């Protein structure tokens, strides 16, 4: 009798598998960048493993131009997202739409618009999402992403793909993300280290990722991204910059400002360029809360979560162009000194022979290879204090199951939204 009612109950239960739980969940993340808008749709199973949407582990659609091109016509900007929104909704089953979070993060381009232009565009996007989307929309999910969040999402994305989330903080990897406008450093701290953070610092936050809380240190250095650093570098030297490739004479444009770019009469100089990079990183700025990276910024104190460093974005792109990593390699271990070694070769080349020495170099980077390599080396070794012979991992895509997935912030954002 007793056995009988239990087996009846079990039979009943088996008729309603996982009642109340959905078999899968989705997140939709818009990345509103300076050159274009992109939508990412991710699909996860109960255990938060990525599932395929069609062939790939995400739906990805991109359009140009970016929202920042609609300064004077915010509605048109919002409308430019409509086809992306429609394609995103199409792949999500009807009954899951209302619980699928819809997030839009705007990066560099929108941050730089004058006056209320950025807010006007975001308001128009909110209106579009509210009136036309069947997804789970909240006004606070449409925003300009601050650099700290961008760094944290990138940390989540890389640790997720690397299978580190859910493990102890000491098993996670640190992530340095060199963008065009800013560079982000993010890594996990021990409870003790987090408790000892300088009281006025906003760089440590508790973040829930895959059911585990981490004390995440994340700092964004505005204007120290690769393209911004070039502008700062040229601005510091005036005409005659020791980092510019021999034989080049031209201008560099950044954020609508033109900078004269040419080497000094004495020619390009590795040592002169190193001195420039140190000057622009302000490595000698007093440090109110020790230890510091550069410019007087508290560096989080290091520790086990900092020990294993992944370097992404321009660290990867420059390494490809300089032949430091093989073309098509998605992930490679290198030691920081190889950037300096490549710089030695780049700084002694000239515009006519640099592409024979560096076959992967793009034309538009010909004047700046010496500058970029020296900057990236000084940033790693003197800025972030990485030993020049310590192995770091330069990464673009990570292997996940039987596929490769790009290391980018929207995936980390999706994981956090659903955690
Ligand atoms: C260029 O230098 C001037 C004067 O030193 C400074 O005010 C300005 O902010 C600098 N611009 C950049 C992009 O570094
Ligand atoms: C690198 O990743 C891409 C996908 O983004 C993939 O197509 C390619 O095969 C990967 N390269 C190698 C060498 O595995």
C-alpha cells in the first residue's frame, strides 16, 4: 500500500518533468558600439551550458552605422535596431519571450556625444523596446555601459568559456582588455583582500556569476585604450615623435582631432619611444593607496586571481600584425618581452620595408607599429607590473565544446543576467 502510493506519485511526477522550470533560457544583448550596432542572442540549458541556435552558439547580427551617427535624429537611431530586434525575437520560442531579458549597453561612441544627444537616443531605444518588444524589458537595462561593467562582463565571459566559473576565486583568470578608447583590468580577490580595499575605491564589487559570488576588482583606464594612447602620445611629443615609423609623414585622427605624425629628424628610436610611453602612462604619479598600477590608481593588490592573465582585443590584434602569434591562432601563450623584441624590429624599419618584415601588418597601422608594441609592452610590464618573462595568454576566441567562441562582453552580460 505504502509502496504503491509512492510509485504512483513517482509516475505522476514523471508525467510533469521539471514542472515550473523551463528547459532552456535565453538572453538578448545589444552591443551599441561606435562603428555599429550588434545583437547577440544566447541560449543556455538548465546548467547554464550554452546551446546552439542553428549552427552556432549564438545568434549574432550586426548593422552599420552605430547609434552615435544619429545624433540629430534619435528615433531614426532607435529604428535602426528594429531589424535586429525582430531577428532576435524570431529565434526565441513564443512562451519564453516574456522571461527573456533584453539588455542594451552602449560603449565608447555614445559616451562621447555632446549634450543630451546620448540620452535622447537611449530614450528613443527604450520607447522602441517598450512598445514593440515582447521580451523582458527594463528601462535600466538600456544604458551607457561604464568601463567597470565592461571589464567585469569581459572577465565573466572569459572565465565562463574557460570553465572557471563556479570554482574558487584563486582558480579564475585575470583579464586585461585593451580597447580603442580605454583599457580594462579585472580579476577576483580573496575575501580578505576585498575587505582591505581602500574605503573610497569603487573598483571592488561582489558579482554573482553561475551561482558563485566573486569579489571582483575591475578598473577602466579612460583614454588609455590603444587608439586614445596614440593620440596622447602624439600630443605629448608635438611634431617629431620617436615612435612613428621612419619615412612616414601624415596626420592621425582621433575623436575628430588631427595630430601631426612623423618621426624626428634623427629617426625612429626604440629608447625614445619607451621614454614616451612611460611619460604618457605617468608611472611616477604618487600612489595614495599602495600598490598602484599607473597614474596613482590602486591596482587591487594582486593575489591568486591575478596570477594567470589573459590579454584580449588590441593585445591580440597587434600580436597578429607583429607576427608574435600565428595568423588564425585564437589563443596563444606568450611572454611580455616578445612585444619589446618585435618593437625593436618595427622601430628600425621604414615605411617601404615594414610590410616585408611584418607581412600581416595592415596598411593603416604601418605608421604606428613601433608605437603600439612599445606601448603594450610598457603597459603590461611597468603599468600592470607583469614580469617580462611570465607567461600570459593572448586570446581572441576560446574553445567551447567543439566550437570557438569570441571573448566579448555581451556573453558575460548574458551569464550575469541569468545567474
Ligand atoms: C593635449 O595636450 C594638451 C596640453 O598639454 C591637453 O590640454 C590636452 O588634453 C591633450 N589632449 C590629449 C588627447 O591628450
Ligand atoms: C579560431 O576560431 C574561429 C571561429 O571564430 C574558427 O573558425 C577557427 O577554426 C579557429 N582557428 C583554429 C586554428 O582553430
